[in-house]
C-alpha cells in the first residue's frame, strides 16, 4: 500500500525518516500578482512571505486538480494498486473532492480517500501514522480505525496578528473579521471535528496574551504533567513560535516534534504572523501491531 497526501498536511520528514515510508506529496498552489507557484516545486517558504508582504494584492490558492491526482494514482498503480490518499479537511479545502474525482478516473487503482478533518501538523501526524502502520503490515481497516482515533484525539489552536487574509479567503465571517480588526482582537482558532471547519475558542487583546490563552486552553483539556505529543508551527514568526513553546513547556511533559513553517498555501490564508500548536496524548502514537 502506498500513501498519497497534499502539501497542506505539512509532512516534514527528513530523508532518514522517509526511508521505507511510501509517501507521495501532491502540491497545492498559490497565485500572487498573477504568478502561480506550486508549493515545494516553484517556491520556498522563506521566499514566499517577503513577496506576500510586498504585494499590493491578496493571494489566491488552489487545490490540486483531479487530473494531477489521476496521473499520480495511475503511475503508482503500476507497482501497487492499493493507495491510501490522506488530505486536509474538506471543510476548508476542495482537495478531498479533487482526490475522489481523480480516483474515479483510474479504475485500476484501489484508492481510499481519507478526510483528516484538520490541516497542517495534525493532518501530517495522520499521514505519518498511516505510513508507519503500512510498514508494520496493518490491514486497511485497522489503519482507518487508527486514523479516526488520532483525528478525534488531536487538537490544534492558532492565533495571528492580522485578520485580512482570513477575511479575504472566506474562512471566517466578514463581519466578525471586520469587528475584530477594528478592536485589534487576536482570535484563538481551532478546527472542529465534525465537519473540519474553523471554530473560535476565544480571543485576546494582545498577541502575548493570545499565547497565554492558548496555553490556558491546553491546561483546561489536560492535567499538568500529562505526557503530550506537541508540535508548534508558524507562518513566518519564529520568535512567536518560541514564546509559545516556552509557555506550554512549563506545564506538560512534552515530546516536542520539530518546529516547522506552515504550508505556504495555508500561510496565504493567515499571513506571516500566525503561530499554532498541535497536541495529543503521547501514548496514542505508540504504534503496536
């Protein structure tokens, strides 16, 4: 069985970690000032945000086409027709539907499409878990049940300094976004687990207070000292990311995964200031046959 995902799941594995894991990443795309870039192909994160900040236009993003998925499925089916295609939430992107449409074009491939009901690092955790389960010889049924368990037990919360990108992308109410901008509110945003859409957990008057509010949110869910798997992501704000790490580290026994930059296509919807954190009970990821 082979794993397909999209660049929005933020799978950041080293070549050593990828060894033996059959993971194939289909890029999302972003258009800025009339030029379209394929993530991880035409542009790097560190080059994107200076362009975004200098641009007089707001970015547009696109999921991969059904044809792009079909081409990859067709190619993979030549060696192994069993394909597990795992993608960012249908509630936030059309990528899942594009994958399903692409699978329908390749009858020789046996494609199972999974909606992670989330995005970025928590979605990437599902991809990595699936790949390791495949490597361990798990059945498809058992893998799907495991991914569902991870989905239900994993949370993500993020905050940001400016709302114009979220408003432009239609990811939050224009009226709420406008009011938030006028009041200089820093929202705490998560992803709910039924439809995989954004939900507001709270708000703060300053970015520093928003960081503390994220920590407080985690403390309400888990007792201090709980062993958690934790990963911080940021768009282009390493200083804010480190402050969030320092805040959370005081209260939990954390297995810290490497701090990573957010998918630039996701970053196009939140702007450079965004910082976020994914967390779940560490015991959930102790893969057993």
